[in-house]
């Protein structure tokens, strides 16, 4: 869900779909967005995306390295990330009206 939320954010902020196909593309796009958007920067979305990518995707999924309590904590952080992205998209949608 973090990936889908990130894609929605980047598409909603005008990044073309072909520029966000790989994880590297998303990281670069978030870096760029943070320099342009103070809300995204203040929420630290780039760092948070990278942390979820590392802890949940790389360590847990690929390496099978996990501690159940830590995974639960990471999932709560993922939920918070998604909620913050939804707020940004709602604000952007409201401002466009």
C-alpha cells in the first residue's frame, strides 16, 4: 500500500507515470517533490518511504529477517505514511476546486 500511495501522490502532483515505474524512480521523484513542496518536506515522506522500503520490502520480504513486534511497528508506520499522503492529496484536490 505504501507503493500505491506513493504512486498516487506523485501522479497527483503531476509526475508522468513513465517517470515512476521503478523504486529508484519513485525515490528520485520524492526527492524532487520535497524540494518543491514544503508540506511533503515537513512530513519527511522521502525518508519514510525509504525506511518502509528497506524494513518491510528488503529485510522482511527478501531477506526473511523479521521480528514480529518490529513488523507490527513498521506496519503502523506504513499506515501513518499512507494517511499523510491521503491528507496531502485531499488538500491538493481541495485547492484545485
